[in-house]
């Protein structure tokens, strides 16, 4: 949690100084997720690197040459 007026680079997290606000915002987020049926993100356990097709490899090479 940051004060963007004073800390545009988001370098000082204020969550530890404002636990009541953190709890309020967390509750509001949880209620919104429930209301809209938003799934919780899960960890990607598939550690395999993405397949690189010839077409994708060529497109990547062409971008780096620009």
C-alpha cells in the first residue's frame, strides 16, 4: 500500500503502518471477487519452457533486427 502523491515510485510500503486499512481493503477485494465469481490465481506448476515454433523464432529474429 503506497501514498502515490508522495511516493510515485512505490518504494515505501505503508501496509505495516495501516493494518486497519489493509483489512478493510482485503475484505472489499474478497467481497468483489465473490460477487463476480473471479477465480483466485494459482501457481503455474508447468515448468517446461514454451515451445518455440519456426514461425515464432523467425518473428522474434525479425523484431530484434529492426
